[in-house]
C-alpha cells in the first residue's frame, strides 16, 4: 500500500484534512438548522452547494455567516446550561438550612409543636 515513508505521511495528511472537513461540515449543517432567520429554501440551497462544491461552499459559508454562527453557538450553549442548571435544582431538593427555616416558620405560625420542630431539625441535620 505504501511504497515509502512519504506515502504514509501524505496519506496521514489527506485523512486529517478529510476529518477536519467533516467536522466543519457538521458545524455548518448544525448551524443551518439553528438559523431561524434563514428560510427553508436558503437552507436547501446551502446544502445543495455543500454537496456540489463542498470545500468552496464551506469556506464561503464560514466567511459569510461566521459571526452569526458563533452567536448561535453561544446561545445554544447558554440554553443548554440554563436547562442543566434548572434540572439540577429540581432534583437537588432543599438544603438542611432551608428545611430548618421552613420548620421554624411552621413553629412560629403554631402549625407544629416544639417537639415536632426539634424532630424536623434533627432529620434535616442528619441528612446533611
């Protein structure tokens, strides 16, 4: 398969360039579907040109829509982080300090007895 060391080097460079192109292509296609300002026809034209003239179209897309691409990527990360933070808050429950404060509010409103307050406080401290 390889007649010399330089054939191996060339093969490695070609594989690297192809993988790099696939990564750029993946980012472009992802960005196309994130772009709410572009119509379906515009997206279809970009995809067709990506198939017919792949490298040239990728370079033109990055030059034309690069700034918007970065903004959409940043927005997607912010939305994912907000969703992740919200999920963590929903499954984390309340802290022992919050549980004791809620029990104290119930004690102050005479909804529970001092013995029940001490039991709730002990349970909250036990889970900490």
